[in-house]
C-alpha cells in the first residue's frame, strides 16, 4: 500500500486496536465501569485481563470500534474514576 493511502486510512477500521492499562485498587469497580464507559463511546471490548500487582490490580482492556479521539475520551473517563491510580492508552494498528 502506498504511503499516501496509509495517511488517508480511516481510524475506525477493524484492524485498529486500542489498549488501556488501568491501575486500580478495586477490581470490581473496574469490571462494572468499563462497559458503561464503552457504552458512551461506542466501542467494543475484545479482551479484558485483570491481575494482581502488589496491593493493587492491573486491568488491561483491548478495544475496537473507536477512533483515536474516542479512545482518548474513554481513557479520560476511566482516569476520572475514584479508584483509578493511573491509565495508559496505546493505539495499535494490527496487520493480518
């Protein structure tokens, strides 16, 4: 694919993946709030992993169906949770 075509590629293609890393003290709140945030942004959860890290938990959400801007809004909403310690967002383009 020519480089010019890559610049014009829509940001909501199925090959676009957004990964949110969330540090939280309360995993149950994360499990309840993540789908609510996505309902407001229109995305889909492709994977949800949760693991203990010391006294906290790390949740990793893999999302599709979002533009980069919508993924950033979702990350900002999650960062506003009282139990969110930190949120990191990665935008990935997956080639098949």
